[in-house]
C-alpha cells in the first residue's frame, strides 16, 4: 500500500523563534497589528510504501526522530493518508 505523510516541524514553544518574532514585528508595519505570536516551521510531505498504516506511521516517526527534526529544538506532528 502507498501512503502520504504530511509532517509539521515547529520550534519548541519554550525556545525563541527569531524568524517568527521578526515576522510578528513586521505585521505592525503592514497594518496587521492584530496578528501576533507568529511561529515559523517546516512542512514536509513524503510517500511511503508499507504493508499497513501502522508500519507507515513507524517509518515516518523514525524519519522524523533520526533525520527531519532536531528534537532538542523542534517538535513534530504528522498525519498519514492512504493514497
């Protein structure tokens, strides 16, 4: 079976996000002062060949922990859909 994973990797809430802070400050400059606390991360999509959804989940989790996310500074969440 073939699955698609959509992964969101974000800086941990306890850490400063300088890119998000810069964008938040710029919102005021463009007249969007109601937008605050911007956090910027990564969105990754990938496809997995696996026997079932549970195995696909394990493979994506392994990819995130070993390669895609720096667990000292980032957290991740993902969904898997059969395609």
